[in-house]
C-alpha cells in the first residue's frame, strides 16, 4: 500500500500530523498532492511542549516537514479492500486476455502481426533473402555464375 493512495482515501477523515519540529496538528484532511503537501480544516495545533494550543479554520502543511501521520483504522481497512479488489480485477483481466487452444497468446485483432500486409506468407521482405541488398551486377541471387 502506497502512502499517497492512503492519503487520497483519507480525505475528509480526521488525522493527526506531527512535524519534524515537534508540533502536532489535528484536523480533517481536505487534499494532498504528490509531494505529500496537505491541507487540513478545523485544525487544532499543539506546541512542541504541549502547553499551548491554537485553533485554525484551515492549514497548509508542506510534505517535507512531516514526521508522521496518524490515520483512523477504518481508512487503512478501506485502502486494503481497494488493493484487494484491484488485484482481483487484474487477475480476471489476465485470464480473459490469455489465448485459448491454438491461439499462442496472440491478441485476437492481430495488431502486431508482421505478415499482416501480405497474404503470400512472405511478410515484409522486399529484397533477396534475409533482407540483404543484391549485388549491383547480380540480378538473381539463386543463380550461380560460372568462373
């Protein structure tokens, strides 16, 4: 489980944020971004010593200053269920995309078929065998010239 997926799921839930300098912030998560910067609403800030408190309607916390986050257990359970559901969906999709008998794992549309342009089985060969250019004076590579 990734921390960002956990934070995305925790939106509108209460959480406690402790910063590296020792201050703590209690509030409801409004949003977060990829750098773990977060916005909280209805915030109560506690000083490092725990003797002073501030109430704020909203607060922005830079992700690099966060020491840890305390999130309710129900959010963690929700994320675990989401991860399990996604893995089940991936497994079902993998089963559906496997080729059956004589399919050899090919996609049914044959999008990546190298011979799709020609029907004579020659594929995309244009000059001689192994796609090597012919010698300038030699028009037929199969014909041997006597010495």
